[in-house]
C-alpha cells in the first residue's frame, strides 16, 4: 500500500507553495509546522539540493476527533505535505491519512482519516486544475 498520493504542477516553486497553502486553507487545514529540508541539509551537511519543503497540515476539528478517539494518535499528526522541485515540475505529495491510520485500530480514528484523505484529495485536484 502506498503511503502518499501526489500531483505534479508545472509552475514556479514559490507559486506552487502559495497555491498549496491556499488550497489547504480552503479545505480547513492550517499549517502548524514547516521544514525547509533543502536549507536544513545545506546548513547541517553542506548538501545542495532542489527546493524541498515539508508543510505540517492540520485540521483542528479532525485532530480533536482523532485525539479523543485515541490520545496516542498525536504521534502520527499532522498530515505532512511535501512540496519539492522535480526537474521542470513541482511535485506536491500528500501523506495518505488512511495508510498511516492503518497503524491505529480505533474506528473513530479511521473515520477521521477517511475524511482527511477526502479533503487532501480535493487539495490535490484543485492544484491539478490550476
């Protein structure tokens, strides 16, 4: 089973990041963390790579439902979204909440994962249309 799904957008990296943030917000996700992997690896290891950004996307209502169903599920939150340069395109890759939540055998968490995946697929589809 794959643990991600993605879309490739042929546009400027920073513009794709901006569009991704907007599409996530439209679906009720806020960004609670951001990791610039390219900058971190350059700083820590001297490794130069294409732009690679990890956005920690969180829907507070989904997070609350999941945590109420299983308090330990916080170790699997938030939903990470990777925006990375890949040649002439920019790949936006979404963590599949259903795949990750396979680790949790609690119905309430599974329902939240299904809802989160549906919304993240909508973000993907929105980016594909732009």
